[in-house]
C-alpha cells in the first residue's frame, strides 16, 4: 500500500517528478518568461532542432534571440526549416562574413538570414514540386521568397541554389527539417555586408583651406571663376596632382569647385571594394590604401572632374616585386603612377585602337613616361620584352569616371627595364672573382709566401 505524502500517493508523486525533470530543461530553453503561448512540448520541431546534429545552426538561432519568435510561429502553423550542414557554417563560410553576423550591431542581419531558411508551411518531400511544375515560389518568415525545384535529369531537389541532401531529416507534428548543402544568403544581407566591409575609410586625408599657388604664374591663386557642372577641368591632370616625386603640386579647380559634384571618394572606395570582391588583387588595393595616399589623391582628382584608367597587376605579378624595388623612398607611388592613364579606356576602346594603329602610346601619371600597348594573341599587351603584361581581367570596374583593367605583370618604363640585365650580370660575376682570389692564394702558399698566404686568409 502506497504511503501518502501530503494527501498524494508516493507513486503519483514520483510520476509527476519524472515528468517535471524530463520536460523542464527543454521548455526553459524555448520559452521566454514573457511568452504567453506555452504550446511548445518535447515533440516540437524546435526542440528537435536544438537537439539535432545541426549544432551550428541551433547556436546561431540562440544568438539571434529568435526562439520566442519561432515559438509563436510554430503555435500558429506548421513550419519547414532548411538546415545547412555544420561544415557549411563552420569551415566553408567566409570568416569575415561570419564575424559580421555575430557582431551585436548586426543582429537584424543575422535574424534576416535565419528567417530566410524557414517557411511558415509544412512542405515534405511528398509536397515538393515535380519536374513538370518547374520552380515554385514560397514566402519565408522574413517576407522574402525562396524557390523550390526538382532537377530534370538527376531528380535532385533544390531550394534556391542549395541542394537538399537530407530530405525529411527530422519530422515532427508541427514541422519538418530538411538538410541542405550550403547556407542561403538573402540579397539584403549580402548588400549590408558589402556596405560594412572592412574598408571603413581611405587614409591620408589631404588638408583643405591652405593657400594655393598657380603653377602658371607661381603666385597665390585667386578665387576661380565658377565652372559649369560637368565641364572639363581647367588645368591638365598633371597640374592637379598632389605633391609627389618629380611632380609639381597644384590642385586644380573642378566642375563646381568645393561642392564636389563628382563624388570621387565614394567612387574610389567602390572600385577598391570591387577589387577585393573580385579576388586576386589584394596587393594592389593594399598599396593604394595602406602604403600610400594614392587612393585619396585619385578620389580628389575624380571629384574635380578628371577620368582615370588603372592597369591593376594581379597578386601573382605583385609577388615578384623585390624588396629593393619597393624600399626606395617614393618607389610604390612611382610604380602605381606608371599604371594610371589619365584617360577613360575600356577593353573595347583599347583593343580597337591597337587593331587599327598597331602600337599605341598612352600617357601615364609618371611623367614623362608613356606605356606602349599593342595587339598580341587576340588581346592587348602592354610594355616591352620580358617586362610586358597582358590584359588579363578586362573591365573589372567601369563607372564612366574610373576604369580598372587587370593585367598579369608589373610594368616599368623602358629605360628601367633595360637596366635590369646589367645588374644581373654584375651579381653573376661576383663568385668568379672569389674563385680567382682563392686560386691566387693557393699559388702563394705553394711558393712559400707565408705572409701573403696569411693575409689572403
């Protein structure tokens, strides 16, 4: 006979205790004290998600503080969760993008990303559209849309660009979880990440308001007459360059003067970000932003109405530069100046020019040197002999003011390219002089000239 405990039998008391210990930990994870639904139980799809092998996704859901929102969604209707495998979030995701998602200030972007993986409707493999139906659009919990399709030949099921690798992986009365191969990234989150990229500001902001000297009269410049918006600059681009090696300083008035009708700084930031996203041109971007003030100077020139074409060597080409070539004062600036053409050229315009004229000389910002372009192998080749470079990635960035053309080599003026073999020969002859000296010392030792032999050693 069961002994009563405060009017309740012992068997009934322990049954209640087991139920409390079994359900309370999971319920505490999901329920917020302010939540009024109270409909989540141990058989919920949310509990299954937190206890499943999709640990990376479950961790992001907890960090995004989405449990109460998902609890309310489950209370209203069934849901379908597309869960990326752990490797897609742990190893295959861009570390910089992951840091961006986990920053407290970007919680809204993380919530948008996660809600993009949830449809407020139960869609099992049986309800998936077949090959004849084509792509079917479904609205997610964040008012975006995903498209479910079945590939014709293989019969593979996909959601947007991600393949479903574990269909109906977890099924519960209030929802289903499908395992997918990769993370789904909505356009709004990708654009937000691009805007907050690490390129926060361009260095070496030039001072404003200092007295300016007219390069033609060498006197203080008087206030310039207003120039119509969009009109060409008053002075040549060389007179507008900032102080630099062998260049005379003289800022030029631009179209609209200090009002900057051309937002050159934003355009320069945009093209440098494009280099980073394109990939393979990180060294060029690093020189422009961190090693020199050329990015700021280019932004000011574009703001004043000038146009530029940048011949950007890729990382493989930049890696061949030696320490001696970069260590001299002003060397990085001189190298980049030779890769900037004060014209707006695209792949089509340069190719048409070399096809028509054979060889074309373009002025560069490294006075008085020019860079020669000619047709070669159906493309455009710049430079001379071994120091030449081909147009490798055409039209990486073209916005009407700045044009960026990727090349596969670092260019040098012809005069400097000729000097390189002489220095190489000089280095090659040094071991020979050492061998001759060693032979002479041995001969002196053989003839008994001990004093000379010791001096040789």
